[in-house]
């Protein structure tokens, strides 16, 4: 198996990383941004075409207000500081997640990141911000329901493709590989529809420690997997047709 075209990462463990060092959680989140910069470079170096990162979930609003504000601040800082560099290196930025209810300044920064880099052709970086898989599916269902109510779609004509096209990830291929750091083994509402047949790799390292060697280790595990998509293992198909 070759290099996955689309790698999605649940960047988890910033809080534990900080705690282990007796530092405030903000220090962990800052170190996490540095690990993200590194991951973007590594993805390009390894020939990955799409990198999706889970930056803030629709459930992360339930954290204490000070931490939420730190996380929003870091996103703004990341875009203000790194956008020019990302653009120079040909990265095309996409943002998924619910955007309407975000503060106008954040919305503008996200819009700007997408429009500035729209013509770029190297790595596609998808930032999942205020993103939740269930919320995304609910918003898609509303769009489709509105189209049905207006007579634009016949309910019998709704297909998997109709749903895919109504999601935030319209036009983005499904992830081949989902990596989660920090040892937690769950999806936490990430890409629920899109990850139907993704390979999942869980790494014990905390996100701020994630470097090129961890990225490579995840790709090694991915290559050792056999993807079947509900069909038959390749060797079975070759050895018998029964
Ligand atoms: C991931 O690190 C960053 C976000 C969820 C935004 P955490 O903050 O979840 O760190 P842990 O899981 O508490 O260690
Ligand atoms: C998932 O991590 C969200 C992000 C990495 C942005 P969480 O730390 O929020 O997930 P849970 O609460 O442990 O499931
Ligand atoms: Mg966490």
C-alpha cells in the first residue's frame, strides 16, 4: 500500500503534556501549534496531498471560558502569523465546521485564509474548527430537507452522493488514515461520515511531542493494513472465485 492521499489528525494531549511539566494548559496548546507547523511540513515532505487537523470541536465550548478564549486566540495568532508562509509554500487552506455562529473577526480570518490560498496547488490543509461530525450531518440534513421542501429534490433521489455534497467536506476526498495522539481510542465526533472506511492509528505520544518520526510511524502502520471496503481480501480473490 502506498502513501495515503489524505491524512486526518486528532491533535490530542496538549493539556497532559503541560501538566506533566507543571505548566499551564496554555503552554501545552502553544507547543501544540508548533507541532502543527511541523506536521504541515512533514505532510508535504512525505507526499501527502490532504492533511486535515482537528483544531477545535463543537464540544470544546464546554471547557472553562479562559481555555476557550486561549484556544480562539491561538487560532487567530496562527492564521495571522502563518498564513503568509503557508501561502508562499503553496498550501491551500480549507476550513470545515460551523462558521456562522463564530465571532466576526475569526470568521473573517478563516475566510481570508481560504480566499488568499484558493489558487494554490501543493498541500491541501483542512482546518476543522468549531467542527463536530454530528453537527455537520445535521446541517447537511437541513439543507437537503430545504431542497426537498422547495421541490428541488425528490426524496427518492437522495443518495450517499447527495449527503456527501451537502457536508462541509464537499469536494474533499475521504481520509485514508486517521491518526489520534495521546493514547485515547475514540473519534470524539471527528469526520463521522467521512471516516467510514478510514484506517485508524492511535499513537501514545502527546500532540506537542508529535514529530516527523511519529508521522512516519503512522504511515508504516497504515501500509501494513489491508483495506477491504467490505469486499474480499485481495489474495482470496486471486486464489479462488468462489
Ligand atoms: C487537544 O489537547 C487540544 C484541543 C482539544 C483543542 P487537550 O486540551 O484535549 O489535551 P488533553 O486531552 O487534556 O491532554
Ligand atoms: C478532540 O479532543 C478534539 C480536538 C482534538 C480538537 P478532546 O480532548 O476534546 O476529546 P475528548 O473530550 O477527550 O473526547
Ligand atoms: Mg483531549
